[in-house]
């Protein structure tokens, strides 16, 4: 599973700073709006101490962590949907992202220009959410028009889709997000921005964050992290929080060739986990050989775990747990 997250926000709120810290890449960070005019994409390893332990234990030739793909999108401004600024044209780049991080500027620094002239994260949040809503409204309206034409040809599925799309449109027009519709088949095709899980990075110190902002984020069903990007190099809490929000876990494989972490959704069964290693493995799955990570380390490896009776054979209905060390047997 590819875990990808889009970073959005107003210009000069810390988006590119966050991206640079995350990826250690030298992207443009400038003290003026629209310094990022192309979507920057970076791949970031997921911190996992278990990999180093297993690598030493198995004497693996290489270690491959799970990764998160971050998209840094040009700054959005008020009325972007009307052509203002540059960010709106790049929102299409995060259609396929699993989640969105909204960066909100809470720190006050007169030396760093704010496109709206003043620092007000509550206002900025309203602007960003509004622009995401307008982008989605455009998408939904176009699909509705297409479905209405298909209904006239006798397409029964289009009739069902219209009912969902009308409800989605009504939600957007009332200023709401559309995560409640995320399970609908047509929504997967639309990849609406407001249907994605969202987390908020409040750039500043705790005392800089107004209570109203926290309350507004709570109303949106989001979660936030307070972090002063100007004084930190450790952004692993963001990746950990992303895993939590997206309900993701990692299972592990280890041997002489490599030790690797694989990302799956919590609740995934063994064949689905096998499919992340290779698509054929899901369909040709026979069984999974499983040892809990702590037991694997305590035993000292595969053969010792078998001797101690900590090795299990699991079938197609086994729900993979975080930290399972697994070998897949397939046809």
C-alpha cells in the first residue's frame, strides 16, 4: 500500500519548511507567496526501531522501511477557485493522496509576510476548507451532469449515483466535508478532497493556538499537532499521527536478503497482507507463518521461535497484527 499525504495551506505558513524537514530535500523556501510553483514530491521513511533489531538478528543485507509519500502543493489563497493565486490548479495532484495535512500558521512574525496581511489561523482554516469545497463542488457538478445524460439512456447505476451525488452536493453547499460518503463506490472514483482524512499541523507554540481554532478543528472531525517548525527537526510525530488517523499498521518480513516493513490497514487479513508484497501472493495464498515481534526477538530467530512453540501457521481468515513477523507461503 502506498501511503501518500498532500500538504496544503496558505502561502508562507510553513508548508515548504515542513516538507524540507520531512524529506531533507532542498526545495525552494522563500519569504514571498507562491515560491512553490510545482508540486514537490518526497518519499519519507516511517520511523520503526524494530527494523534495526531484526536486521541485526537476521544479518540482513539491506533494510527497507515503510514509506510515506508527501506532496507539497503551492499555497492556496482566498478565491483560488476563481483563478486567484496558483494553488488551486495543483489540487488535482493530491486527488490520489490518502490524507491531507493542513498547515496553519499560529506563530506571529512581522518579518514573514502573510498573504492576508495578518496572522489569523481560524480565518485561514475557513479559507482552505472553502477552497477544497469549491474544488469538490466543481467535480461533483460535472459528474452529476454526466450521470443525468446516462440516466436518459436507461443506465440504472447512474440513477443510484445521482441520488448519492445530490446528497454530496447538498453537504458541500452547506459548508460540510464529505467523509461520511467515503464508503460509496462512486466516491472512490471521484477522489474528493473533502472526503479524505485530514490532520492539522498548527505551526507555533501551544500558547499561540487560539481555543476557537481547536474547537473548529474538532467540529470538522480532524486531529491536530502543535509544532513550531522553526525550532524542530523531529517530525516523526506527524508520521505516527498519520498512521493513527488512517488506521494503518506495519507487519515485518526478515531474512538474510532483507528486513522490511509493509503497510496495511488495521483489520486486513493475511491474503491481503500477502498482496502488498506481491499482487500474485494474494490470489495464490496458502498460509502465513507468523511470530509476534517481541517473541521473535526473545527467541533469536525463526528456528528458535519454532522450537519454543511461538511459531504459528495462520490461514486466510487470520487478521494481521501490528508487528507480526511473517513469511508467506503461496502457490
